[in-house]
């Protein structure tokens, strides 16, 4: 990216997205060097990453470049959404109330609970046998 851009991080579960928001763009979204439509084949995930742009009506006015790693596709999509929202706020502080109201700026801190010793999973106990 040769022009000015605004950088932000987005996180969800174990996914981390490094997002670069370039103003005065054409609405292009590139994820790990691949167009967003190719990277996310599920339409709901593609819709997830475009939500903050549509909320502030910037979907055709900015270019987005993302480097994302860790987690699965849904977590990555939500991490990208979080990063795009934070980048838009850095670009223009007037977007903050709209994005905050829609919950895009809030970091979803829910992660997988760790497995405990003596249990099968985090909370699942071994099957109990009476005899």
C-alpha cells in the first residue's frame, strides 16, 4: 500500500487479524493476498466482515488489506470484523457511536475453556457406573 492507511488489530477466540484501512479506495477487500470472496466461500462469513463498512456506508469508499492467522474461518471472520471496525474509528472518530452501538468495537472475550484433570473435556466427567 503506497497511500496513507490506518492500522488496527482485531481478535476473536484464537484468531488475530491485522487490518489496514486505506481511505479513498474502491471497496476492495484482500485477505492474506486473496480477494475476500475467494477466501471466505460461505456467504455469511463474507457478510460478517462487511458489516462495519455497511454500517457507516464506507463499503465502496475504502480499501481493506488483512493479514489473519489462527483459529477457524468463523473466528477469523469475526476477528476481521473487529479489526475493520477499529480501523474505521481510527480513520474517522465520527464512526465510533454507530459502530459502538452495533457492538463491533467490543472484543468478544469468550474462548474455549481448558480441559481439567480427571475429566474427559472441560466439564464432562467420565461415565459413572453403579456396578
